[in-house]
């Protein structure tokens, strides 16, 4: 579930007019130590509410969508916070040591340090799951959120989109050896899927019963997504019965949703949510 490279982000941002002065802004990497992990982040300073980017599985904060949102923030004077989970991008740690709980803790630490009041969480793929878990935590604590923008959200993907699809041989490899190294269409390196990751995912499932996040939710979902079927997004909507939810289905959209026309929809959703 990797993203398009930064060079493509430069081209797309220029085409969309989200680069101030016709140039892509460069944000210096900062570091935050939380829960014993050193996390890399980049902050585009501006007015609240802060837009907090939550990336996908094995993605990073310089992905196409994250970069375009950051440059939209630079152009419009909005605060945009993006970071790498532990074991991702510029942050410390090994990817295969991470779990959903770990990456949620990373996100909550960054939001707590830099999100300000009522931030808008923008989650892509796995980041959509992290955003929902964070929102549920905020709701339980009575803390406000500005809203959620979810791009091809993949809540519970460890169980519904991985374990349920694995053959019995792959399941046994995970159970007995502790890790299965899955081929990836997005990288030359296989993706390690650990037993700890699968079991921790089960402890963080959100689609077992209806729940309330207490903030408006906007979903962008491609109907030609081979990784997260559009029906999965609709299952999420069914579980958000008490919230203000609007879903945009993109008939020919894939999982990345990184074409210029997709990015225009993303920026429009973020802009409306942060108005």
C-alpha cells in the first residue's frame, strides 16, 4: 500500500496550484520522543484547526497525498501536521516490531503535542483505522475533534482483509514461525506480517458493533480498489449510524487515489472540513 513518489507529488501539486509561488514548500523534519520511540514529523505552521495526516501501512509522510495537503496548507495558511509511525519513513524502529496499538500511540502522541484544539484527522487506508481509534478515544474522554476525512479507510484490515484471505499454510506459518513475509506489489521487499500484528489487530477492531466518533466524517473510496473493496467502506458507514457521514464513491478510483482528479476531491473535502 505504498504511495506515489515525491517527484510525482511535486508535479501534481503544481498542476493543482497548491504550491505557493509556484514552488513546493520544504518542511524541515523534527523529532518527538514518545513511548520510548523517536518519531519524525513535519509541521506546516498556520491557523487552526490543525490538519493531522495519518498515513497508511508502510507509507510515509512524504507520500503524494500527504505532500499535496501540506502544500495546500502552505498556500492557504493552515496548519498541517504529518509524521511517520515508528518503523516507517524517517522514524526509528523496525517495521515488523510495530502493531496497530503502537501506531495508535504514536498518533495520539503527535496529536497531543501538535494537534491543538479540535484537529481534523485525515487518514489514508490503515490511517483511516488509526483515525477512527483516535476519534473513539477522544469521544470517550470528551475531547472535541473537528472531523475525519478518510481515504480508502481500512478498519479491521488485519482480520477482514488479511487473515480472512490467507491460505491455511500462510496462517500456520504466522502461528508457528511468528511472521509471514508477503510479496508486495508496491515494493521489491516483502512485507512482514507478524503474529503479534494480527493478534493486536483483533484487540483493536471497530466493526464489531455500532460506535460513535462524535464528529463529521467524509469518506473517499475508489470502486476499483483491489486492496480495500468499496463494500468495506460501506460496512464502516453502517457502524457510524449516529454520526454525520458522507461517502464519495469514485467509480474508476484505485486504492491510492492519487490522480489529479482524486487529489482535487481530497483537498475539497479537507478544505470544507476545516472551514
